[in-house]
């Protein structure tokens, strides 16, 4: 079964809009796990516009499933994750002022940089995942860095799904086959939702984990967090 990791960045965004500790990021993570989430994802950014550095350390104390920290591997980011030692670090190529992730790594151009980062994380016992598009050559080079996993960037799928779901899923099926043939595990994330998740997970082979935040938190405004997580898990179970 594909695991659901809930990205709680948007909870921190809402909290920061008014200051204080409401909604509480730590309590939300605890509740997500209680409601069935199999992991908690955060993406701390340098400007702390949502997840703050303090949140990262506070969450480490309470996450009992799987803690996945996403981010660009700057010096400060690496110092933090090497100290915290989450179960997984997902490397993303975001610029410091990016609103959200909008592309995967060009692994070929950044091969030596990523290889060194992966080696250091794995030396500390941290599973690594490289955020990547569906380009087969990039996937092959990702495998050569020594990474444990790749995370497929799924916004193009979500966009095209609305008009042609068969065409939308095709490159992801091919990418999943490439990952399997190169001996690396497969995650996916970005713009997956109750609309498109079931079709994606039922067609992409050996999908280990999806990381979902924005759509899930938006749905929770209508359905409640407990019910929403169960709806997403139901999509994956099918």
C-alpha cells in the first residue's frame, strides 16, 4: 500500500497570519498521525514564511510515523537535518524565494553536487529522495547519485488530468518503470488531490509514498481533518 505523508506547511501559514500558536503545528502533526497519516512532511524555507526552524525541532520530538523534511540543501539546511536526523530528506531545487516547488532537479547538471549531498545524508543514516521530473535520463543519473528514492513532480499530471488523464499519466508510468529498473524507490507529490490521486496511484507501479499538503488542507476546511485523511487513504487503498 502507498503511504500517505501529510505536508503541514499550510497549517503553519495560517498560524503565522495572526501570530501566536493557533492553529498549533505540533498538535496538528499529532492529530494527522492519530487520524491515519503514515508520515509528516514539512518544507522549511529560509524566510520562515510557514514552517519555522523551531517547528522543525519541536516536530522531531512528537512525530512517531515518518518525518520527511524537504528543502534545498543549503549549508544551513544541511546542518539542521544532520542534527535532527529525520527518516527522510527530500532534496528540492527551489530558489530561496520560490512560492512553491515548480520543477524537479536537472540531475545531470547537478550530478556531483547531489552525489555529495546524498552521500553525506546516507552516512548519517538518513534516507534520501530527489525531487525530479519524468525525464528518463535524469532518473538514471539520480540512481547513480546513490539516492534511495526519487519523488516525481506531479503538477504536470494534475494539470493535464482534467482534459486527458490517459496522456497525463503516461510519462509517470514510464518514469516508474525507469525507477524500478534502476533500483530506486518511488515517491510522488505536488497538486495530488481527491480528484486525481486514485487514478495516479492505481496506474503508477511500486509507488511507495505520496506527500500531499495544499489540497488536503483545503479539503479539510470542508470535510474536517480526520475525514479528509481517511478520504485520501481510501484513494490509495483502491
